C-alpha cells in the first residue's frame, strides 16, 4: 500500500500530522509526503521517521506562475508512483493535486479543509476565488474532512453529501504534558519577568494582522486601569513584531512581554491564568486547545473555529471583533475572580477531551478504512 500526504510546506506535517503518518507506517504502508522544498529541517525530521519526502514547489497564491511548475511536478509524480490513497491539505496544493488526479478512478483522494478561505464575514474576493476553486475541486474529491461546524455546513454548498463529508475534532492534541514543579515555575517566571502576584494572560500566535493582537493592545490601557496586576505575554514572532513593539512604546503600555518564538509553550501555560486568541479568521485554534488542557479559561473572538471550542460564559468568553467593551469586561472579570477562573478552567478541560489525539485518530481511521477496507488492523505502533 502506498499513501501520500500533500501540503504546501513540510512544516504542516510536522505540526499536525505525525500521528497519522505513523498510523500508516504501523499498518505496513509506504508513506510519502509532498510539499515545498523551503523547509529543510522539517523535511529532515520527517525523513528520520521513515517518510519518503518529495519536493513540489507549491505557492499559496492562486495566481502565482510557479503553480504551473508545481502542476507539472505533480503530473510526473503521478506517472512515477501509483498511490492507493492521498490525504491532501492546504487550499492551492490540494486544488492542484486534485486537478492532476481528476480522472483517476483508482486512487482515493481525501481532503482536509483546515479552514475554508471563504467564511462568514470573509472579503467578497475570498468567496469569488476560493469558493469557486473548492466548488470545482469537490468533483474530484472522494471525501472531505472539516474541523469546524461552519465549514461542515458550507460543504453542502460545494456539492458534498453526508456520505462523503466528515466533521472531526481537529487534528488532535496530545493530552499529556510534563507538569512543572515549583522550582521550575519560579525559574520560568523570573525569565519572563513575572511577579508572584501577576495575573498572566498568554496570547500564543504569529504576530500578524489576522491573529489580531492589535485588538488587545488597543484596549490594554483600559484593562490596566481596572487591574494593576495584569500582565500580557505575546508568544510568537511575525511580520508585525516591530510595529507592535513601537506601538507599545508610543502608547506607554505597561506589563507586556514579547517572548519571541518558544518551544516551551505548555510550560508557559502552566504559569498562566488566562488564554486568549482574537483572530479574525481561524480553522479551529490549536493554541486555545493547549490552554484548555492546562485548565485555563479562554477568551476568543466569536469567529468560525474558536466558537466551536469556547462556550460563552462556560469555559470562557466569546467577543465580537468590534466589541472592545466586552473584551475589557471579560478580561477584568477573569482577572479579578479566581473562583471564576478555576470553574471555567475545569470546563475547558472537559470540552478539550473530545479533541485528544487518541480520540480524534479513531475518527480519521474510520474514514481511512472506508476507502482502504478494514485491512492491516494492527495499530499497536500508532504512537511510536
């Protein structure tokens, strides 16, 4: 059996799909991954796991001329290797892949939409371009996987049926993490300039316009007026880093720490009190789930994806993109009320259980087996 995973970059597989690559290896399949060659280290890591990596020069922009080159590379790949199943991800890579295999009746094509680029509130151009791309490609797709309720509902608009559409709980999140002892917590707090009485708000996201850190920065002074012990950690890096730092200085915003990229996010969440994500657009929101398994209340924008995870008033608060007053009120209420934080944090953990990798992979296995048959059922090596 030969199985191919496709995405725009190898980093995508490293971040989300290692358990699924390992699943196919555990049942004896030859596993391949095709993506852009730019991620050298990520490719090396995959190859160390026994994954056969293939370079395809995908571009995210639908109008980029390099897509002609990647189309030709996919045609050559199809001619050289006959795959039993292809699981494809990311919009343009998936469109090109499905176009190349449009007349192939043997190879089964499964496509995971990690968040359609058309959604409630999306720019009209997104609906014109990406809706029509997905509408056309739906004819060449054996099965669509969606990870949020809005996309699942929109699948019907694209022509998918209940028989070839699934709504799964994301890509799964590891429910196990190393619990820090008090000494390590104190050392981490010292490194991040956190005082013992600070209430830590962690915002884990690339620093860009979509992740929308500016929404919080614009309202930070009002939050600080109510809560002197509030401290914000902006965890990540990105194109807006310099702009945000200058904004903080210009507006004299206090108690904001730019941590840069961190490999110890789960450690930081263990010394945090509130998890926040104010994206304009999300497929689901893995960083919210990371906070939820650490039993943190979460604040998120009332958008596709996050609203599947956060139940307003239960495990956190949902805030409309234009509602700065609710953002302030939600944060202030959590900062000032430890009992509320603990109650909502426990609810977060209950909701997060559905998204644990051991549960989600069973959902994926059901889909895979539908197209490959219930063969090679030995799954003992799944998490190796």
